[in-house]
């Protein structure tokens, strides 16, 4: 999304945001399934799985909001910096979970 925002391409950025939202829906479904089928005594609890998914959802929501702000005001360097920061946080959360 960051590259699309830099280009000021609203339509493609919107499509990327929609794809992100669709992927997050899949993440929620998979996380619930994994948490529901965790074997007893596992080193990772079902709550750990759900907490990690929740963190990804929070960070991704922030990313989508920052992308919208960056597209709405493409000349604002603060919105671009915020987008970069939120993107890093979102990616970090995802990689930590994997």
C-alpha cells in the first residue's frame, strides 16, 4: 500500500486495502480454527493464537487508516512518515506471529 500511496493512486490503493481486509478475514477464520483445535498441553495456548491475530488486526487497521490519510493528503510529509511507521509495525506484528 505504501508504494501506491506514494503514487497517489486512489483506486489501486483502495483495491490493496480491500485485499488486505479480505486477507484479514481469512486470518481471523484460520486463527479461530487453530485455537479451537490446539492440543492440550501445547506450549502455545489458544489465547496466544487469538491475541497474536488480534494484534495483527489492530496494526492492519492502523495501516489502512494511515494509507487513507496519505492518499487524502499526498503532499503531507507527516502522513507519509506515519504510513511508513505503521507499515513497519504491521509487518513486524505479522512476522512475529508467523
